[in-house]
């Protein structure tokens, strides 16, 4: 019992001394008599605390890194999936929009020319049947197609069918060096024959060596008997150069085709020719020529601020 009583007295005494020291330290502030002892303790214990912190912090950082990495990884995967889905939707939307535009252009061309067409998709491009410039389309004899039908798209003349299978057909492109078609110059009606130029411009020989022709003039197909292989009035291209051929019976011009043969997608096969020759009706409106001798218009001055709110030959092979 005596030991227990003495221990209690000692504990009470130590607590009283501790409270007294705390009171003295608080009242003394920076000039506290315990400041030296506190600084000495900090000097001794500071390195130990930093060492302990440096040993513990990497572990804590690693734990946080694993936790954040798991969260970030899941978020990254989710964002990647969302981006992939978005790209697929945009690609699908762009493709659908492009196909719609091509179909609209094709129908406009067919309507202006009075052509009945069978729409088809380009499924291959390249050498076939000995020709170097051909495409394969996904329509054939099962769709009513036959050899020597005219093939067009929304811009103009694509070519003619050379081979027909039940579900596919081969089209000789107008850019093929072996391709020829009868043409007619817009407005004047001058007749000529166009030959494919491969990657270069088409070459057109006008039958009239004195024909009046200039850069920018446009040509359409002259047409063939019964519309085979070419129906009349299909836009062919634009004159980019007139070659000097003095003394020749014919005049040669270079023509840039309207059709981009390396980007063919949706095309139309003319299954019924027009009842009458559309002549130049299928061509888009010609750009208005600039008035000769007319000075360019001066830029408008900025407005002052208002005080208050204000008879037909066969057209080639």
C-alpha cells in the first residue's frame, strides 16, 4: 500500500511540474527560459524526423501512385474507348455524307440529261482485260447491264462498260490511252474526237482546223447511234491548251477531264438513253466572264458609325 501511495504522489508531482513548465514557456514566448532546451531538442531530433519522413514518404508516395495509377488507367481506357467510338461515328457520318452528296450529284446529272441510270459502287480499280485504266463495279447482267453502256458520275463522263459478269462489270475509263469518244464544243457545236491521256490531259482533235476555241471552253459527248457506247450531252472536260497547228485540217486542244478518275466511288450506268439530245443542258452554269477593260472595283470604305441602330456519227470504240 505504501508503494502505491508513493507512486501516486510522485505522478501528481510530475504532472504539477509539467503544467508549471508549460505555463512558464507560454508566458515567456521567444524569451522563454525553455527556448534553449527546445532548440537543442529540435537540433537533435530534427535529422531523425527527416530520416524517418524520407523513409516513410516513398512508401506513402508509392501507395498513392498505385492508387492514382489504377484510377488514371481506368479513366484513360474509358477515354480511349470514347475517342475510338467518336472517330468511328465521325468516319461513318463523313462517309454517309459523302455518299449522299455523290448520289445527289449523280441524280442531278441524270435528270438534266434525261438519262435513266443504274447506280453502282466502285469495288476495284486497276488493270483488267488488258486495259491499264479500268474499274470494277458491283452491278452486272443481273442488273440489266450490257457491254458498251455509258458510265457517268455527278461530274461527267467516267467511261464505258467493256465486260459484263452476272454481278460485276468492267469499265474502261475515259483516261485510258486507248479510249476515244466523239465530242462537241459548248456553244459552237464544233465536233471532235477525244482520246484518253492517262495521267495527262485528254487530247481532242477538232474536225474544223479553223474552229474558234479558247482556254476554258467546255466539251460534252456528241453521242453514238442508239446511245451505244455513248449517250449525248455528258460533260467531258475543259480546254486547258490550244495547240498551234498551222496548215492542218484539224485543230488539237488539250482538255482537263471533269471527273477525278483516282477518286471514283459512286457511278451511274446509263441503261436508257435520253429521248432528245440535251446538248449543253447537263453542264453546270458557266462562270460569268469579267468585262473587258473594266477596272477592278475599289474596296468599299468602312461605314461611319450610326447615331441610332439601323446528225450523229458513231463516237469511237
